[in-house]
C-alpha cells in the first residue's frame, strides 16, 4: 500500500512538472499571423512588431527564434530608446500575393548567429597622430569640424551602413552629406576601409577593390538624402561645407542604435541648428535591412513656425539626363539614371522615394553657395512631424547588372515604392 501511494505521488509530481513546463512554454511561445492583403509579391518585406504587441515578459536577455513551417527566419531585437530593454522584434520575410504566414515565436538563451546581412561602422581618433579606434557614438561641437581641427577625425568621414546590396556613408564632420559605396559582392565590406595599416585615416576607398568602392561624387551637394530648410526663399543647409570652420549646429550627437544580421539603425540629434536667424532641433534615424538597394531615413524638425519648407536633397552632379518624377503607390519617385559616378566612369541610378501626402514639388539648387548641384524636393511638414523617405542607388557593377538599363532601374524604383506602400497585417496569438 505504501509503495502504491509512493508510486502515485511520483506520477502526480511528474505530471505536475510536465504540465508546468508545458504551461511555461505556452506562455512564452507566440503565434504571429502575417497577412499580405495586396496583390503584389513582396520580397524581403521588413516587419517590425512592437514589444507591447507581443505581450512578453522575462525575455530581456533572450534571443528570438522564428519558425515558419520548418524554416528559421533570421530575426533580431532592437532597443530603439536605449533604455536597456528591447522595443521591437525585426525581421524580413517573403510574401506571395494575398499570402498569409503563420510564424511561431520561441526564445533561446543561446545566440542563433544568423548570417550577417547588415552592418554599421564608425571609427574615430582623438588626435592627429593617434590611431583610429572603433566606437558607437560621438558628440561633435560647432568648433570641432574638419577644417577647424586641421585633420579628418573620422574613418570614412563618418559612419557607414550597408546591407548585402549597397553601402552608404554620412559626413559627420559637419557637412552631413550622404554618399554611396557601390558593392560588387553581398559580403560586408572590410572593417579597415578608410584607414591604413598604421591606423591613420586614409582615403583608400576611391579605388576599386573586390568588394567595390566609393562611386558617388558629392561636392557641395548634400548627397543622396541629406536635408535642408527653405525659409523666405533662402536655402538653409543642415551643416556646412568643407571650407567652413564653424558649424551652424551647436551640438551633433550620433549613435549606432542597433547593428544586427537583418537590421542596422543609426541616430543623429542636431541641437540648436541655426537657420535664417532661428534655432531648430532636428533628429534623424537611418535604418537598413537586406534585399533593398537603399535605406530608410526618418527625420523630424522641432521649432517650425509654419513658414519653413523641408527640403530633401538628390545630388545631380554628372547628371545629363532628364529627371523622372513618377507617382507610385503612396509615394512620388524621383529618378536619375546616367554616368553619375566619378569622372562619369560607370552608370548609376539614384532615386529618392518620397511620401505623397507631404510632397509639394521640387526646385533645383543653385550652382554656387552652401548647397549646390541638387534637386531639392519640397515637403510640407508640421512641427516635429516625422517623415520617412527612401534613398536608392543601383550601380551597373552591383549584383544586379540590369541597372545599366534606364527603364529597368525606373521600374525597380517604382515597383519598390508600391511594395513599400503595402502594410502587412499582424496578429499575435
């Protein structure tokens, strides 16, 4: 009888443990139902799901594991507000027209180490004769710009970001221009691009390597996706040109917010930007994910009084062909295609995809002044209103050799705009 009671107790205890484990699994495991409500095919569609939507607890240091049927979908958790807790689950997924995907979300204590398809890089030196060291953040004061210092402080003039298709860089030295790295291979570019064997800053990326090179002349434009304000018909550049010794921004704060296999995010805060006698606070967030020949840029300006127009810059240096302006989905696409590279050596298509609901026409920048050689796209935005747009670059030597054809590149941009217009319906169970 005692043995029977003991056996019954052991069985009951085992059942309780098993039930407890299953209950724990059920509380942490989630089903995510994703629905493409459009008739479009959506390759590598970016999906962001907020932590609050997932209603999860006690997984701060865990890694997300997404399973669709028997396939694992690479994913990452982003801490966007830098409070030490992740805010969003980010991944990309392919969708057929009208497709519904059911994905299982589980958690792991072990890093799954997905293939690296995005990267953000930043290197700086604290003195002219000191070597460059990697970093993730920087504070730049108005009198610390390149010309005033007498040397270039930053590797590649500032941070770079890339995916498996293309790379970009931001001139953090006060100019705030956006440049393009043409990539010939999907692998992430070497860490020492922009520095020599002694750790000194060196412009060694305007020559061709197996991975590619810097291909885009910027000059005194703001490059591919820089911004400015138009106030009383005066163009006010965010920042300065290379010959200036004092920035019009009192303090610039930069940070690599996230760097992961499927998403890299960078942020910039521009404090007391002086423009036409007024001071503005501007913020900028740059995000890149695999598959797209471009990146997403989100900006907002605080201090707008209603008389300002936001300008998004599209450098037209070396462009000898007409600009195409095409409506597509929720966007307006500004498209150039020519030998836009240094010395007109290669064909490059550049574009900016602008949200239609704030678009108010465009103008051409003057040939002289603080911001030149650009189409300037006018946006009507309210004070502190966030607006997101997409700079695109398709080089004839990239993985997609069809970019040498003008019609093909235009079709790529307009198709992408339609795909970006589609919102995936997300349900968490």
